[in-house]
C-alpha cells in the first residue's frame, strides 16, 4: 500500500515528543511506549540532528565497526523495530531518514531558550530559569558515543552562558532574587567556572548585599587555593580588601552591575 502524502499524514498523526532530558522516553499523547533497545541510538541520533540524514552515513555513525553493508542492515532493522512497536515517527526512503515533521524534541526548547537569552532577543516568558536547564547540563548521562558527547558539551555551554546572561539581565531589571538564583545554579553546577562565580558576586552586589558578595568571593578564593592550589585573580583579592571600589555602575550600562568583576580586569569600562 502506498504511503499517505505528507500533508495527509500530518493531519492524522498524534502529538509526539522525544524526551532526552533525564531518561530517554517517547510521549505520544497520553501513551508512553517502550522504545525497542536496538532502536534507541537511532532515535537519539535523529533527535540531535533535526534534518534528513543519509542512511549510509547514519549507519556508519551508529555501527562504525564492521562493513558498510552490515551497518546498513542494522539501520534497516532499527527502523523496522520502531514501526513494529507502533512508533511511526520517521520519514524514511531508500536514501535518507529523519524524524517526521510532527515529532518534537524536548532539548530543542532548552536550546532555543538559551539562544534567545544569549542573543538578547528573549521574550518576557524567557526571563526565568528554564525547567529543563538542570537536566540539559548533563544530557543523556551514561551515553559515551562521540556524537552524543559533542552534543552534550554544546548544549551544556549554551545553557551555562544563558544562565549567566539571564542573571545579569535580571539584576539590570531589579529582579534581584531571581538573578541570584540563576547565578547560584551556574556556580553550583560548575564551581570552578570563573565567570559563574563572578556573576554570583555581581548579583549580590546589585542587590546591595556586600557581605553576601564578599562571602561568595571568599568561598571561591578558598576553593581555588585548597582544591586547585592556585592563587586567586588579583581583582578578586582587591575586592576582598576594598569592596567599596567596586561600586555598581548606573543601570543604563549594557553588561549590568559590577562589570569588571563579571568579565575580569581590563575587559569592562573600569570601576565606578
């Protein structure tokens, strides 16, 4: 029987979401089917590459050991198993394979949110910590395929940058509690990330909490010395000795409060 035209197929298809944040699963309306074990890596590859993939290329990525014909056969079996489980989520022909247009992937939502926050095009509803941020910082734990690791690192860095940008912007808007919360999340997930610790210090300063800012700074300095056996940057030592020199700039400045502590010495417009 010939397949239905794409327009007709989309009208009949239910809402389907591939969830990569946390444990891999598929949600189709109110049904959460079991994904066949032999098809999981194919589904993840297609979810992380939202475009049509050459079948031979996909087979080589998923089954790099052995000859090409065997890899292509494994791909064919993986597609068949998905269909046999009632997961008609693929558009596949003799040359290419991809997810069907109606299939959503939860990672895309976090990635798009991070992009808008970083680019400065965020909507009002974006000015919050995305619910998937924590899981996005460690995408698909336990998966060690190179193509998964690369996607994991890319998403992790985008989310970290987005949370730092979000904190600075929220401070600029006077939403100090939310700004501190976003900065704490980054510093907790990446305690040795210098920009994260500086963002947290700056968020406290923007709220006028000098003691909290010094406390965060001292904790970071102690951690650098005890865990890494390195001296802290000069500007952080100066801040501990003369915190009043790091007065918050006027709110019209683009980078937000305490630019020099956030970006490091010599990268901002000087101290107030």
